[in-house]
C-alpha cells in the first residue's frame, strides 16, 4: 500500500446507514484523514472510480447497475469489504426474494396504496431489476465482512486502525453482539 491509502465506497441496494455509521467515528475522522484519501464515494461525491487500496460497499446487488458497479469495484480495489447486513446477506431489500418480481412491481406501482397512475416504469434509463437481491460474496470475492445494521462506528474504527497497522482484524464481543 502507498503512504496514504486510497479508499472508495458505494451503496448498492442500501440505505446509506452504513455510510452514516462510518461518519460516526466523529473526530477520529481527522486522524484517519492523515492516513487515507478518498476516491469515488458519496462522502465526497467523486463519481469516477480509480485504482484503490480498499473498497467498501453497502447494500446487496439488486439490479443491473449494481452488478456493473460491483464488478468494477472488484476489478479496481485491492481489498473489497462488504459492510452491513444488506451487503452480507441481502438485508431488508432481500425480503422481496420471497416473491416474484412481477408481483413486487405490481404491488408497488399498480396496487400500492395511493397509486393514481398505475404503470410499471419502463424507461430505458432505469436499471433493470434482477429477480432477487444477492449478497455481494455470491457475485465477487469479498475480503472482509463488517456485520451489523449498520456496523457500529467502533467497528469501522477498529477495522481501519488494525488494517492500517497491518494487524489481523479482530473485533471485540461488544462490537459484534446485537442482543
Ligand atoms: S445494513 Fe442497515 S444501515 Fe446498512 S445499508 Fe443495509 S439497512 Fe442500511
């Protein structure tokens, strides 16, 4: 890795809550910023992905755009991290996996409460939905998993601290229990 490691992040079928939790390391972001720099990420609004040391992805893979972006992150990031329950097992969006895609679309756009112009969107600009939400590791190799919905801020801090100091990644019980 270079002196300042280059990090990219993105959200696929996610809610940005994992990104918010990362920001919850608060003032330690200043300390971290001396060691990292951001590439493509919604935190800086950089849109183009270059070669990175680490890529963090929240959200599962649910449409064709997600698929292309996930493949690009795997190609350009030396280390790829699934952050959060949606990336790791599909999370809340994967609740639609119990139903057919047609049924989901009709429920949302035709029969939904308050729908007045019943029409399933078909603009070619809109990425096509896949039949199911997929966890990221079903599609590409994932190097690290940060569990939780969202992973707690302390987990992000521990992860970066240990990785940047080339230590094995180990979380405390309090960082990974949810009871
Ligand atoms: S894991 Fe939770 S916080 Fe993260 S994207 Fe999914 S729903 Fe949002």
